[in-house]
């Protein structure tokens, strides 16, 4: 598991962060050791009060233990890892708090906080190279549990300095036109049209614009800006096409048609994109509501379970205490050794009951974790198609904007080229002057 630690002050802020139930589904104060207070705020205030007798500013060491996302880690594994950290850093006898967090479909993570102040010597415990030591412990934990080790542990060059990854958007696949379907479509449009206006309307109904080709022929420009020769795909001679459609001078050029398509489709796709984003936002809102209901139900279940365990522990403790005789009979049991045997039996049963209750709690946690994972899996299953659709729409919007801008640039270049090819007035004047004086 990943171990991240920092020396810090601000015990009240840290306690508020660790007890935050807004960002975590379940928060459990698992252990408080070495403190007089029985709550997290009071414990950190004690550590702060002791630190005032020293010159130490960062009187706490805060550690987070983050296992792999898809692994279910029992509480005992967190306790064992924390024990290793204590031994390696020399914090075995220091006051300590352990808090367990669960969020979403992850197995949960743990936080351990130690007081760095040695109360006997009234000085802060030095922690040299503690990050390197924690990194070694984390690597051993991955090997010990058989988890897939992050690349940063395998080779330093694979470490991610930003500590996050971002998936690249996949390029939308382009569906090519089938030439046979194109020929059939163009022939159908030609057959149902008896004039140029009817032919333009028939092509428009199928997403094509009639335009003037580079060689003064007729082309149909599709929604992607690709030109298709009318005569070629209808199988009709150019002369017959010109007789029905007339002169092509007043038709838009291919660049103008592309610019028009870019304007039309970019606006349409923007509307589709906004609608898809709204649907995704509604899905996220519904998911948040379902998740809140589930978490609240799980919290109530845990409270009921904790109350049941507490009542059972009290009843079992009272039953074990009744085995110990009092008065003269108790004195006799002490002399015969029966009192010691009963104490050992009580201790053994108490340890068994503690392990049983812990196993019941972990079983409940695993079951609730599975419920949250199933809920999130359904949400991802709903979101994935919509997310892909949004990505494709975003690419299409950019592509049509580029088509629009590219067509405008092509028109400008064509105009500039025509201006360069047209002789200027100064050139005509120079030619007239070189011819010499007029004969007149």
C-alpha cells in the first residue's frame, strides 16, 4: 500500500479532516493509545499541550495508508503495517490514533497520527529520512500481499511527478461511404428531380450540397466536406447534367459549400453536445441521490450492529465476572488455585469474543463495500456510452470549426491569387510607354 506521511501542527484541523463524513461514507476511530482523552479532538489537544514545553512546532506525524483500489484489506493488515512503521521510525511508545475511512467502491484506507513529543525527555523525536523508510516499507507490503506493484516502485524513471494519470481521448472512427450506395443515392435523386431546384432539394434531404467543381463541373459536397462528381456517380454525361442543371457559375464553390456546412453542423452539434452534457449531469445527480440513500442506510446498520455488539459484550462480561466467587468462598478458590483457572478461562473467552466481534464487523464492512461497488458499476455502465458520445461530439464540433475556418482561408487565398494574376494599372502604363509615341 502507498504510505504518505508529513510532520505537521494544527491538531484541531487534522481532527476535523479525519472525522469528515461529508467526503467519506464511513469514518471509524479505531484506536486511541496513550491519551487521557477518549476523543480525537481532545487527544490532539493533549499532544499540543505537551509540545508547548518544547520548541517543536510540528508536534504530530500524520500517516495515510492507501491500499490498491480493487483489493479488500482487513483491519489486521492496517494494524500490522502501522506496527512496522512504528518500529522503523522509533515511535512504539508514542501516543497514537488510528482512523479508518471508507469511500465509494474502494476498500478504504487508514490514517495513523503520532505525537512526536517524548514526554519523558520533553523533546521531539527526530525522524531522519522517514519518507525513504516509508517507501521501503510500502514496497515490502506490496511484495508481502502479492499486489501489483506500481511502476514507480519498480523503476524510478516510471514515477509520475504529478501523481495522477489522464486517459487520452480516442479518435472518433470515420465511416467511409460505400461507392455502390452513393451511386444508387445519386441516381435516385436524379430520377425524382425534373429541375435544378428539385435536384438541390433532393440532395439536401440526404445531407449533400450542390456546388461548382474546380473544372466548372457539378459536385455534391457531403456533410464532411468531401466533393463527389455528379456525372461520375449518376452515370450520365456531363452535357446532359448541364442541360438539366443549367450554368454552374451561380453555384457556391467547394470552399463556400464547406464553410456553409461548417456553420450549419457546428451549431447543430453544439446543441447535441449541450443536450448530452445535460443528460450526463442528470445521471450524476441521480447517482449521488442513490448513493446518499445507500450510505445513510449503511450508517444506520453499523450503528445498530455496534449497539448489538456492545450489549452482547456487556452481558458476556457480567456472566464471566459471576464465575469469580467472593467472600470466604472466593478466598478458598484463591488458595486452591481455582480462581486463577477461572481467570485464565475468562481471558481466553474474552479474546475469542473480541476476535469474533472483529470478524463480524469486517464481514459487515465487506458486504457494504460490495453494495457500493455494485452501485458504482451500474453508474459507470450508464455513463460510459454517454461519455464516449460526448467525446465524439466534441471532436466533431472542432472538426467542423476547422472546416469553416479552413474554407474561409481558402477563399481568401483564392481572392489574393486572382488579384496577383490580374495586371495592375502600373503594368499597363509601362507597356504603353515602351511601345513609344502614338502614330496619331
